[in-house]
C-alpha cells in the first residue's frame, strides 16, 4: 500500500468516524432527552431525527450509526497499524478494507434508498458517512495489488502476523470491548424517558413562568372552549416517540384536572403521513393515519381511551394491518374499512388546523391562545400555566 493510499484511507475513515460518532450522539440524545432537538433538523425534508427514529434507524436493535462507528474505527486501525512500512501484512491491508467496505457499501445503498425514497428526507450526517464509505471503497479497491480470490488463503497467515504484535493485539481487544460496551449501554427504543409524576413549582419559579408566558404571542386556535376556562390542545401522532413520552408525562396532570370542567384537554391528530396530512408530505410514518382513524371510530363504541393506550403501548409494532386487527379486538370496531374514509375526514381536519397554526412537529401544545415550545413540555411548568390561567379567569 502506498503512502498516498494509506493517507486517503485514514482521512476518509476519520471523516466518516466523526460523522458516525455525531450521529450516534444525536440518536442517543433523542432516546434519552424528550426535549432534545437535533441541530441537523433544518426542515421536514432535511431532517436527521426522522431518519434515526424511523424503522430504518436501527438494525437488530442496534442504531445503524453505531455500525458506522465500528466500521470506520476498524478502517482506521487496519490502515494505521497494518499499513505501516514495517508491517508484514502491509500489502494485504487494502484488500481487507476493500472486502469490508463492499459490505458497508451495500448497507449504505439500502439506507440511502430508505432515506431518500421511503422517508423522503435528507440526513446531512448520514450523507457524510455515505460519501466516506464510497471513497474508502474506491481507494482500497485501487490499492489492492492481488486477486481478491486469494484473500481467504492469505487471511490465516496475516491474522497470525497481526496478533503476534502486542500493540495490535491490545488494540484489537480494545476495539471488541468498546464495541460491546457501546451496544450494551445504548438505550433501546423502549427505554425513552417518561414522566409519570411531577413536583409543583415554587413561587419564584411560577413568577418566572408567568413573566415568560405573558410574552408569548397569541393566535386564534379555533377550537371550542365548551365552557372551559383553560383549553389544552395536543397535536399528536401515534407513531411519534416523543408523543408517547408526552402521553405518559401528562397522565398525572390530566388526572388532576379530570374532575374540573374549567380545564379541558383535547387531542388533535397530526399524523406524519402523506395520506391524511398534506402538511407532512414527507412524513416517515406508515400507520399513523390508520391509528388516528381507529381512535376516532372507537369513540362510537366507547373504547377510545383503550384504543389510545394500546396504540402508544405497541408503537414499535404499528402497521396498517396491526391497527386494523386492534381496532376490532381493542376498539370493538366491527367494520374498520367501512368507517375509515369518514374517520379520515376528521383526522384531515385536525391536521389542516395544525398546519394552519404552524405545527411542524409532534407533540405540539396550545394552551388557550398561545403555542408552547414543541416537544414534551415539563408537566410542572404546564400545571403552573394552567393554574395561572384559571386564576386570571376568575
């Protein structure tokens, strides 16, 4: 392997490693911090979050970004240690990198198809890793000086040569240990933080929230108060991970005001799916419309609350067919298909209202005539605003 080839491989591997590591960090924060907003979420069509939290964001339960970290780290180790002039396996290193980059190339082609064709979104960090993999594939292929068919015969000899070096052996063990630790410590999709209780704020905190609240612009929400003094409208999507966290976070708060007619909580559907939401043309979800329609239809059977709970509890496994089965078993809906078109009219009306109000992501809350920050609003803060509005209404 020439010095130029080694330098290029190290440079592109370092670039990819940086992008993959950043992607892993963003994915981790999305799973552990419901209020986190990724810096690479520019718009609905340039959005990392949609890619990471979609069904294509993990493979075998492991975030694909971690696989990128492992791949680029391995290329750095191979090119760095095996590509040294004094290494006995120097000539074979490009072939080994070419072999693993071939697998990586097939993987990123699949991910690229999923992102640009299925999700219709562009992930900046993902694109950097794609470019890095392609570059490594081309450079390593051009630097390989012997037929790839001879690689299996060379492998045992080269492995023995590498492990005979104490430094190489230690680095290999550290690599395996680091990969295992990263996989084990990374939170799963079902480990997102949820808040089931909240602690009321003190007077100073309430005063600060009141001061901030008075600065928020007002808008006509166009949702009937129906005699309530405080109206909390929640625009939600049953396939949105943060919506599930919000569902759990607000459970105790909603229970607190359930016997007070002055406070009204209203669910508004904003599915991130093109079929029923023109404001989410590039939405990544495939069963959100069916899920919202199932809740609408379940109101007629008195099973809307049960349907709502089931949908969030089974969020990872939602498909159009799974929702239809649950609509019958959980929602007691006799003929889902017969009522689907009419139910979608209400879902579309909610989505259109959300779009007109500037809803760009879920969950988004409106309290009376003001919009709250997108994401899972702290229940204690939300409670303080509700009490403030109730006091002012008196």
